[in-house]
C-alpha cells in the first residue's frame, strides 16, 4: 500500500480517458479543483473528446485517441479512467507502467484476475491506484455509518435496491446486469457502513417474466461477513412502482438497537431496552447548489491528498479488491447454485 508522492509545489496534471457521460462529469471537477489541472482528454472517438473539451471552453486542450501519445506529450501526474469496464485493465495498466497514478471509475475490472494484475502493476510502479466509490462520500451515508457504529456488535445488515431502470444500453448485453454493474455500489457501501469484510456468499440471480432485460436483472444474496455479521442484499433493475433511492434502503441491527436509512436523508433509530441512541446528522453539503455528480469532488480531493501525503484514500486498490471480490463471488454462486467463499484480496 506504499506509493510515491508528488512533492513539487504546483497543481497536479491530469488526463481524462473517456468522453462519455461520466468523463463529461469528471473533466469539470479537474477544472474546479485548484489543486489539479486538466491537460488532456482521450477517447477512442477523438472528435467526441474535442467536442467535449470545446463545450467547456477548452478548444486548445490536447485530445486524441491514443493515451500513450498524451502520456508522452503532456507528462501527467494522473489519469482519470472513465472508459467502459472492459477497457479498465488496458487503460489503467498502460498508465501505471508509465509511472502515472490512476483514479478510476468503478468497477475496478471485469474479473478478479484482471484486478489483481492491475494492483500488482500499481505496486511495481509505486503509484497510487484508487477506485472512486462515489456513494462513500454522500453526507447521509457518512451519517448512517456513524449511526451504525454506535449500535454495538452488529448481527444483521440489509439493503434493498429496487429500480425500474431503462437507461444504459450496455446493460442489455450483460448476463447478470444488476450484479455486474450496480451491485458493487451496495456491496462497497455495506463494507463501509459495517466495517466488516466478506467471508462467503450464497446468491441467486434471476429474470422476472415481465422484465425488458434479456439477462438476469434481479438478485438476492446472503453474505457471511467477518465478526459473524450477515449482510443480505435484494435488488432489481426491473421493479415497477415504489422504487428505492439510488443508494438503496438500509437496516442495521446490533446489540444496542437498530438503525434504518432510506438511502437519502431520513435516518431513524430504535434502541434496545436500557439503551439510548440518536441518529447521526449529515454534515452540510460542502458544495451547496451544485449540479455536479455526487461524490466526484470529494473523491478527487481525497485522491489528491493521497498523492501529496502518501495516506491511502478510500477506494485505494488493495482495499477495493474486497468489494470487487464480493461481486465476483456472488456471480459464481449465481452460476453454480452453491455457497461460495469470497476470495481473499
């Protein structure tokens, strides 16, 4: 978990890779943060990168289809990997092997073997590799995490993610679209909220008869976690009516009581007899009135702080492997119909 820092007194130079929706969210963050400077934008369709830069008033920004060319020409300190998951390994390893740190969108990779290869590349290069799990920075989730920490020893944690979603075309190409795309947000949040790590999982992934997805878009999973905790996940991309929030809805039960969270703002608690509990209050939004994507500014700030101080940020690759391992083990369980140990990171 040791990586080299940047000591020069100047803004850190960053290149965004990918000019799709999420790349278009990250580029303004690099412009808004005084500690960073956007010095290039890469996309397999170079015209898309040029057009995206022009919309931000950056008509002269270096763009192109080749990450290697921009790494050579612009000498960035880091890249932001906003490509599709299938390209995460190639882009991340290419940057790390050139001595450039990486801040990546989730998931780290499409397989645990690829992810381990990326982590090994970061270790060899002594560069910071972080996956931005943006939900971790939501003020309400941080408040719920503090609330759960006050419940004593945890016995049960449950989350529900239920959404009638028709947005991203690529989801229709996946065998298990919920597990392969969205579930990592909930799984990583479960680790963050509980402070526990996965041990084993039994998962069923299935396709309701009314769904518009060709793949298994719904799933239920039971995770054994460290400390004897059981974490249960229920989710669907095809749940008509009464959707959950995008962060899911949550229930945690411990020795001192129970805490509920609707995934947005409301946290309620019920104390065991003789105990006293109160819900945590979210901190004020540090960016009031913003229209930017939640958790990117905070993730970038923590990444920059890591590059300056050597302190590992949330989502540092060695830690994030444990969240990806939950996904890969759940997929194996769904495909085999058996309880599967979650591989050690």
